[in-house]
C-alpha cells in the first residue's frame, strides 16, 4: 500500500512537472507579440474603434466623415514615434511576431502628381523584440542579422498606385507601394499592399509584403524543436505627422 502511494505521488509529480515544462517551453518558443494596426477597423459594428477615431478627429477640430482637402494631405510628413514595423515568421507550430518601434523617416505626398510622391523609412534593428530575450539575442547575433555590423533595415518607396483626389476623414484608401527593402546590406524590390487613412490631422499607413530569408542571403532559422518557412512577412504600421 505504501509503495502504491509513493508510486501515485511520483506519477503526479511527473505529470505536474511535464505540464510546467510544456508551459515554460511554449512561452519561450511561442509567439508573445500581438500585431496592433494603426488603422481603426472599418467595420460598422466596431463601435469602440470608430468612436476612438471620431474622438481623435474632434480633438483636432475635424469631424469624422468630413471631406479631406488636397491641402491637408499634400506636403512633407514625418514618421511619428508611435510607428512600428512587424516581422512575422511562420514556424511548424505557429506564427511568431517581432516588433520594432525604433522607426524614423519621411514621406512626401502629392495627390496632383503621384510621380512626385516619395517615402523612406529606417528601422533600428537593435529595437527588434519578440518578447523572448534569448531568441532576440540569437536573431540579432553575428550568425544571423549581425546587427552590430548591419544596425539598420530600410524601405524606400519608388512609386505609388494612383490615389483619389478626394478623401473622407477616417476612411481607408487602398494603395500599393513599389520600392526597395534593404536588410543586412542586401536590397530586394518589393510591393507593399497597404491602406492609408487621414484622421485627427495625422496620416496612418498600414501595409504588408512578403519576402524570403534567401532574398537577403539568410538561411531560415530552425532547431531540433521547430522548423520555419523560408517566406516571412514584413508589416508597416506607420503614423505620419506634418
């Protein structure tokens, strides 16, 4: 009877230990970053986001749903410090997101002459964060991104799809941006599928593109526990201010 009790206790310890180990491993290897879009949901039923957008607009003296003039949109814009860039890698288990809020750059908007529109952004890779210090240290290390030797990633917009001359406050406008993404000193031509919104005196831009590790001379990371796909997503979540 005593041996049976000891055996049951030992089994319980093993089960509890396994659950704890799995939980720790899941937290260590899994996704810890949720993507936050700078553009409020355009769905009519999302009252919270729509109300927030209306509040932002009223604060700056502009009414949500009001017409936006070319004068408000045209000109030079600067990437605000609330902007973020996300890098999403799909593993054999799930998609893991990295976020970087060390973003700076400038954009020139000209609705009358799309060819005159330009945009550029610089991302300091030291700010790359997946919510896991060990993983971040490995990704930034010399055998992968080598952030010490290549501290920045960059995007330069070369051309934009035609934009409407009439905008509405708080309403998303689709836009495609063709340009060059540079990582670890290697440039790759890309197209960002994006949306732009003017609200509260600011211009919000949310766009994504997909590239591969091989595009930048990298080998997709893997371990004995997880494999990763060669393709990964880059997502711009930019807030622009004049």
